């Protein structure tokens, strides 16, 4: 009986060793095919639309003005991104309902963080990138531009 157990043990060890050494490609990492994510380029808004972003309150906030808003625009989403004076990337997001107005103005966009009526302003902001998404009946249209913010 002991001879049978020893023989089975030897067969398992030898068989396992042969299997381990004959596995193909075990030392090489498998190649992963890099499939790019498709991006959809949104059309830009008409050049008739006039957009301006100006600093207010010594550069602590900005005023967003949009003239000649097309009548089929229901809402406008905005993203303002910037770097603080200490090199930290920050941003402000918002949404404006047009209510059929041709002219939109927001002068209360603080470059910082606000909570419960108290705001902490980001210091040293010198420029911002503005992205607008005009949600129209035919789908979204975009506007992008960089602005200098010298308070």
C-alpha cells in the first residue's frame, strides 16, 4: 500500500512539473489591444451669438453675457475652468434657463467655493476657459473660448 501511495505521489509531482514547464507564454504578459474611445464632435453655435466674460469685484467673480441667443435654445450649460495662483485646477459649473430671452447675463459667478452664503475666493486667477453648451431643439451646440481675467 505504501508503494502505491509513493508511486501516485511521484506521478503527481512529475506530471505537475512537466505541466508547469510546458505551459506556453506563461512568462510573457498578454498583449492588450488598445481600442480608442470614439469621440463625438458637437457642432458650434452660430457666430451671430455674442459671448463675453468680464471680471467683476476685482477679479473675484466674472460676468457672463450672451447676446443673440437663438429662439430654439432652452438651456445653456456653462463650465468655467481655471488654475489658482498656487497651481490648483478649479472650475465652476452652472445651468441657465433662457425662458425665450435673447440676452442672458449672469454677474454672480464667483471664482471660488460658496456654501451657505459664505464664499472662499480662489486667489491669483489670471485666465479662464469658458465652455458653453447650448441645448437646442436640434441637439446641443457648443462655444469655447479662453479669457484673460486681470482684476
